C-alpha cells in the first residue's frame, strides 16, 4: 500500500514513554510511502534515541533550533515549509500546553508556530497519565488547540506505564496510521451517513451450537473504513467476526439475522447509503433448543426444522426512503458460478440500484477479490485488488451514482 505516497510529514516526538510506539509509527508511515522528517525534543531523546528514528525514517533527525546543518540556519522555517502536515506523536501534556499558548522555546514548538497555518495542518496524538489527561488544564488546552485548527487524534484507554489504568494512552501505531491516511483522503461523503452490514450471522441450534458461514467480514470492514475515509459518519453492523473496528466508525455487534435486521432498521432511517455486505444465513433452526441437544444412542442425528430468515436488504430496499431515492441501497451477491447472470437477476429481485457480485469461495477469508458492479445500465468489473482498494473504488462508484 502506498496510501501516503508523495506526502511529506514532520513527525514530532515529545517527552513520554509512548516514544517507543513512535518508532513503529515512523516505520508504518514510511512503508505507506510518506517521506518522514523526525523532529525530537530533548526530553523525547531521553526515551528513544535519534539514531533509532534516523534509521527508521532514513533521514537525520533535527532536535535543536540552533542546528547549523541548514544553510540559512532556520530549520523551523525550512522544515515547516516542506511539510504537508506536522504530526506530534506522542504529544505530552506539557507540549500541548505550549502549543495552546503559542510558546516556541524549542525547535518542535517553534516550527509548529512558524508553520503556514492554512496550508500545513497540525495533527496531535496525546499521551499521558490518566490524571494529567483528565485535568481541567489539559482539557482546556486541548479545546484551545482544536479552536486554533489543530486536529486531535484522541487517546486510547487501558493499562499505563505508571501502573494505573484509564484514558490517556497514545493510540496504537496502526490506529494512528489509519487516521493519518483518512485525514489526507478526499471527503465526498462529508455530512452523509453510511450504514454497512458485514460478516456472517450465527443461527443458534442450541446453547452451544449453531449454523454460520465462512464470511470473514473483511470486505464489509474495508468498505466501512473507506466510507469513513471519504468523510461519512459510518455505522457498521457486524456479525461474529474477529476483526478490529475501523477507526472512527460506530460498530454494533450482532449474532443472528433477526438481530442484524433490528439493528439495521434502527439506523436505516438516518442513513443516506446502505451497503449490505453481510452473508446473512438464509435459514435458521425453527426453534433453538434451550438445553444442549444430546445424542440419544440411536445413531441418528436429530431432525432439525428450518425457517427462512428475513431478507434484510430487500426489506430496507422496499422502504419508502429507499424507493424515493433518499436512501441509496447497495447489495452484494456471493455466487459460486455464472456471476453476471445471477448478479443481474439478484439486483432485480432485491430492488436495488447497484449490486456487487463476487464469487464466494474466491473471496471468503481472502485479502483480495474481484468485483462485478451491476446496475440498470449493465455490468462493469473491478479487477482483482486488495479489498481496501476495491472498497475505495466502490465508494467512489456509489458517490458517482448517488450524489453526483
Ligand atoms: N441479504 C440480506 N438478508 C438476507 C439474505 C441476503 O440482507 N436474509 C443480502 C446480503 O447482505 C447481500 C444480498 O442480500 O447484500 C445477497 O445475498 P446472497 O446471500 O448472495 O443472496 P440471497 O438473497 O441469499 O440469494 P441466494 O442465496 O438464493 O443466492
């Protein structure tokens, strides 16, 4: 992935134990194609050496206003003019206070103040003890920073190096990377709400068994991420899958098809786009047994009666909002053969403007896929690519059809 190709970032490190995570973040940014110029405060250099950061970024680190390497002796001007963004990770409570006050007594705070504010955004990933984070002074400084146009990337929660547990940890490097990539993406879905279903459903037979399928949820999760990157407010209704929640999305975990339908119906009224990627079980056991079904010694399996599950996509697509065009519905079709004909027939049957066909065994659990987009005008293939790339292309196709 070269999501950050051509981007030039100043990665600023300030004093805090989370500096150890900045090494991995730097590596991730470079791997994503960014040119990374590391600038460290003196306190940051007590936690991690400039040698490490130089090796990972491939560039000498700057840590002093008085650095004589720049011919004009103005690293604060040169570094900030060359950047597409300044990312402070970790940002200590003290450094945030400095930013809020416009102080400039070291190279990093000086270049933040000297940056062309309209052209070079400032992204801040705070890292501190939970008491420092909750302190009114820190919260006041954060509010001031946001009011001055700073982009606050939030904090994580959990165990802290000091032994306490709470809010204030720096976000993990993959989370920060996802946020930085999303920050640079165009925002054609700003102000729109997108509802996505993903993964399989689980239909209980008894308290310990059930029927499900091999959907991994990867495509739906990639679509939720791509919609968020494009600026949408995203609700992701997920069946049982082992995937991290895409950053900045609201996830609702469900089990059965009926639970999925209830969650979808709750959110569909507010949505502008509904994308049904879930592999919903077509049938469920008529009545789940209350206790575990035991072998009866006859050698025969128990007879299970099945009933059909509600069709979530067809239900939403037949609603007045979908029919009027206020809610743009997109279906998926997991087929095993004859994709074009099956997908076209399914689009008609479900009553949706756009249906995305794929071959089930070729996609379930895989990181890449091929998609066939079928609408009223015909079919168009998105060739094999990583699911995130396909998700971004699909979001662009939806924007073109629903909002152009
Ligand atoms: N879908 C749904 N609710 C169901 C079944 C399917 O919302 N009970 C949605 C899926 O999320 C997908 C589309 O309908 O967007 C097609 O799913 P698929 O399983 O391919 O189709 P089916 O309707 O189940 O048709 P068939 O099994 O006959 O191919």
